[in-house]
C-alpha cells in the first residue's frame, strides 16, 4: 500500500536540507507532470509555493519561549520572597 501523492510530497520536501524543493524536482521525484505539483500542495496544509519552489511552512517558537520566560519569572519571584 503506497502513500497518497500529497503526503509523499510533504515528506520529500521536509527531508530536504532547507525544507524546500523546486517544482521541477518535486515532479521528477513523484513521477508526475509539473502542473500536478501545485494541486498536491493545495491538498497539504504544511506546504506552500513561493515562486518556483515548494517550501514547508516554518513552525513558530513563540509559545515555547513564552512558557520558558513565565517559568523563569515564577522561579525569580519565589526566590525573592524568601
């Protein structure tokens, strides 16, 4: 049983060093015509096309940083109260 083409494309793009792949390379990897690649990107929420490149969306570190700063603030306030 093989994976759907849009999942295969997502895994291929995320496996690349810069998490980006040209449309030509993606079409060659999936063995589909170039006009099919934008349709596959539309099916996948993790990918975006900019120019001639299929890129994986970047994940935000905002919630992690906020949690870390809040934890450090609680430790600092607890230390000052003693």
